[in-house]
C-alpha cells in the first residue's frame, strides 16, 4: 500500500470513530485509534481544514456539517429511485420498451435505474453507465432544461465526440435540438450512443424547479417512427411529470 492510500485509510479510521462517539478529545482519538500522536495531529488538522471535522469551544472534535451535504446527495439519489421505480414499472409493463432513469453528474449523466424485463434487445444503457450530456435523449434532456447560461458554457467547452452513427457532432445542431426539447417538453435520439437504437426522454424537476434527472423509453430504432413518436412522447412526459410532482415540483 503506498503512502497516499495509507493516509486515506487512516483518515477514514479516524472518521469512523465518530460513528460510535458524538464527540472526542484529541487524546481519546489517539487512544481509540492506536495511531501515533503526531500522525493523528496532522490528520485532524487536514480533516478540520476540509470541514470533515470541526473542533468545538470545548476542544472536542465532532463530524463537520459537510456530511449533511453528502447525506442529502445520497438520500436524494435513493429517493428518486424509490419514487420512480413503480412509475417506470407501470410504463414498462404497458409499452414493453426499456425504461431508463438518469441523474446528472457534472458534465455527464449516469444511469441509476433501468427496467427492461420485456425488452429482448440488449441496449447501451445499464445501471452505473455514463454518457456525456450531449449524447442520447436521456442525457440531453437534462442539458436542455438547464439554465441558458449553463447550457452555453457547456456547449462552448465540450468536445462533441461520436459514439455511433447518429451522435451529434455539430454545436449548432446541438443548440437546435436543445431549443426544440425546451419547446416540446421532450427530446428524441436515433443511433446516438449505439447504432439502430432510439430513445425518447423527458425531464424530471425537483421542488426548487431545477432539472435533476431524465426518464426515457428506449429500444430499436424501427419502433420509434411515425405514430409511435407522439404516443411515446406523451407517455414519457406524463411519467416524468408524476415523478416531479412526487419530488415536490409545482409547475409555474
């Protein structure tokens, strides 16, 4: 184990002490951890500086408020999966296409839930898989409903790399797709992440009105033509709106 890893592991050992103790003195941390005094001192200084720990006026250490932020992020991710699953299941049972749920992670989208029991074709999407915000309907629907300034910053800085024959690689075309999605409330993709596949996606909003996730119907390109487009678009918008409402979103 190299020095960096050892330091991280030892730091985690210190933080784990606070699972059983609300607050600890410097000496108590040394006694409980069995780590040399000088090492404990250095690690406590770093953990305090990074706000993982805070030192009270009584000179006792306790977990920092940063853990509330992490806890909120994790719980909101779990909540959205829990809320979405029955709505996704109902939609999947009804139309037989794969249903995907993604959330934003920086300049990417990550698939956090998928139901494809009745979809016999293996698709690009899978839980834990990532795609850039410009590629594929599910990711691009998040991009499309971000504030205009964020969209512009992203589009101007991103390199549009192709994944499949239909991937958007022209920035003007990307702006057009984003603008159309905003107008219609959904977005559609053909062969953008994988050849011969298509998806239709709608945005999910939180209680503050911010786009935080995307929901999509996905399958073989041949099924996403003509009269199926408005049917699928209507179904995915309705399902996404149900999830948004459950998250406390009130349309303005």
